[in-house]
C-alpha cells in the first residue's frame, strides 16, 4: 500500500494524465485571503454516539478542517437537547430523529430513505462546499439535486466498493438492484475522496480514468496511541470492531476453539458492539469459551481503547470486507502485531503486509488459528526483550497531514 495521499501506481498514472480530472466537474472556488468557506458535512452516524472507523474519521477531520473553514455537520439527532448544537468548533444539525441504523443484521432501508429525504433541507442551508459520506448511498441522489440547484461542488468520501457479487450475497435477489444503485451513486459526486488506493482503483474500474478521485486515507492520533499505558488486565488476543456479520468474529472464536483443542488455552478480548452481539455470546458459550473470551461493549474513550489494545499480545481481525482498517493501524501504532486474512474485499490486508510483525492467513478458521499460533509464538520469543514500538511508516498516517491534504485540495487559498 502507498503512503497517505498517494494512490496505487495505476491511480498515480491516471492522475498524472489528467490535469483537470473531470471535464464537467465544478472547479474549486477561490477563497480570498482571510475568508473561510462554509463546509456542510453530511453523515448519518457520528462519534461518540456511534463508534467506528468512519465516525472517528469525521470526528478528527472536522475539528482539524475547522482551522480553515466553518464546518457544519448534518446527521441524525443522536444527542439530547435542541436539534442544533455546538460541539467545540463544529456546529451540529439534526436532520432526522435518531433512527436505528440496522434492522437485524442488515442496514435499515427505512433509515436510509428517511435520512436521504431529510437531506433536502440543505436546499435552504448556507454552504459553499457539500461533503458527504457515501454510506448508505441514497442520500447521494438527494444531495446531487441540492448541489446542482445551489451550484456548489459535491464531494463524497468513499470507503469501499461492494460490487455485484457481494451485493448478491448480502441481499439475494435484491442484490442486482443494490449494485445498480451503488454504480449510479458513484457517478453523482463532482469529486471523490477514496479512503485507500485499492478503493480508488475499484472506483476507476467503474468510472474510467478521467474520474476526479483523490486518496486521503484514515489516520490515527499517533501521540495518544504511543503514550497510552497498557491496561492491567492482559489478554492473548484482542480485536476492536463493530460486531457485524462481515467482520467474522465468529471465525475468530472458531480459531480460538481450535487452538484450545490443541492444548493452547489462550484468552481473547472482543471490544465493540453491534447486531451480532448476542449471537457471538451464544457461540462462545457453545464452544466452551465463555471463561476465555472477554466481551467489552462499554468502551467509548479513545484513551481506554488504546490501553486495552496494548494489553493484548496480538490483534486479530478476520474481516471479509474492510475498506481501510483504522483499528489495525491503531494497533500497529500501539506496538501490537496484527493478524488478518486474505479475503478479497479485506483491504486492510494491504496495511498488514507492510508491517514487520504482520501476518495474513487464508480466510478459514484453521488457517487463522495457525497464523495466531505463529504470532503468539513469536511474542513468546520476544518476552523479556525491548518492547516493539511499531512500524516507522505508521507515523505517516497523522490526521493533521490528511486534513491539510483535503483542505489544500478543495479550499487552498483559505488553508
């Protein structure tokens, strides 16, 4: 994987060929010295009310971008009190009541439609730049209308491309329609910010070489990660993720059970919450792992999260679909080696292969168990020596650098 701000070699070549990426795209406005653009940032889930990689991304970047712009975040009514409130330098606006993001194991269709329709309110809100998260897709159609009527640029952040095969697995017969919606939504923004070079390549596959795409990956609070002290309650394995089907924590539990069957009585800590919470508790009990797996659904503070990561000897994330893998980056920054799998849509494997202490296994419980065993044995060999401080290249993924890249691209005169 390339360093932050760079796409893959293919994407770099395409960028070099096109000085003005998309002929019909609106050019960035020029901001006179001393004036600040108003940025409307639209996302249905925000930190700390919902915990995940994209929520942390917007939490960190919105505060850094506010140094050169007035940032207004449009979301659901996650907080108590008035629909409009200030959160530090950010003005928060609730477009809808707080609606459940998931119905069972899947994203809620109702929530996606209600939020998309509510985005019409931006027709009457002041902004200079309209920036939107691509999840859950439908709001892009509404905001394309808003941006066109208001004659403002529409910029979308894209974390991952699902593709026809994954949509069919996810929705069955409805997968064909969902893939059509995804492909159409890619064509709506004037500019796209891809969260990884691999996502950029997948977007180019659909949109062609003239698409206006830049790569701005997720980042980390490097200082906080490195300064955190390990929690006192140690564990062999640790994972931080939303408890969703595609994260494959069920495979992790199966791998732990296989290692137990071999006589390795390892422990595991699962940090996060989500639709699979009950099913995973039941699986751990069924496998006889209840006393060896510690589920933590109450972690909200980043400081505590880093402490718990550092209390683990190996971080394991067997996700079958990952747009970037911010938790993996955080673990490497904490000096904790990582094991993941080679599932085709798990783009976080490209981070792990760069690490001196990373392992990528085949996407099966047996292969994962073998990789975990290898990683733990390597840790055994290092016990008593100097602690591993992580890979030097992780330091390139600072939020400050990524925020400067985005503001420098879209409102350079104000930066």
